[in-house]
């Protein structure tokens, strides 16, 4: 698949998943939540891509740049081990557990 095809396919998939997540959160938790779903390939120079419901996309661009820089620094530019099943991460709970 060409890079353009990958981008179009990935964009569609992320938009569908974001819409499902948005509807699920509002219907089942009774509130609107801000979200950003981020994906990237594990190859050198790979671009991060995201879908969000934030109106100000500039906020997400800043977060993506920070994430890319932090991931590269944490791994020395190498691959990050992946799991097959999603994992929920609560940074506040993790901080409390580590202290």
C-alpha cells in the first residue's frame, strides 16, 4: 500500500474509533471527555498521527511533538515493546504507586 493509501486508511480508521469512543463515553459515563488517539510506526523517522475531539488542533500538535521527543529519548530511538491487548494507563495512579 502506498504512503497516501496508508494515510487515508489510517485516518478513516482513527476517525471511526474516535467517534465510537466519544459516543460511548458520553452515553455510558454521562459526560464528554477530551481524547486523543495516537499511533506511529516503529521505524526511524516515522510520523505520529492522531485523532482528537479537541477544537484546537494546535494543542494536539504540541502534545504529539512532546510525545515523539520523549519516546525517542526514552528508547534511544529504538523500538518500544508492544502488547497485543490495550492497557489503561492512569499517570496519577502510577505516580502514587511509584512513590
